[in-house]
C-alpha cells in the first residue's frame, strides 16, 4: 500500500510537469519532444522522492515505464476532453 500512496502523491507533480511543458513547448508534431521533456522534469522530482524513501527509483525500469504510461494516459485524456468541449468554451 505504501507504493500506492507514493504514486498518488506524485500525480500532482506529474500533472505540473505536463502543464509546464505544454506551456513552453508549442506546436503540433512535437509530442515525443514534449513527453521526453516532461519525463526529465519528473525524474528531477523522483530524485527528491528517492532520498526520502531511501530507494533507487530512477534506475528502476518498471518505475520509468509506469511514469511514462501515466503521463501518456493523462495527455490522451486531456486531448480527448479538449476535443469534446463545445467551441464556445474555447473562446472563454
């Protein structure tokens, strides 16, 4: 259960990293670049978490794969929601 708590605590940081990358890296067709930039930011957060947990998370391939999959799922969800919004909300 401890890992679920850690994962849930990391979620806001992952979202913040995604939002920061979306703010600073503009343009279509740059998805991989954006994803890699966000992963780099999340890795910086994980370094702090590692110190607190006294565990090696950055060199754990399962952790890296899971973080990337969570980020991809969040971005996919945001993209779908954005497409489904009425056009009036885009101009608000």
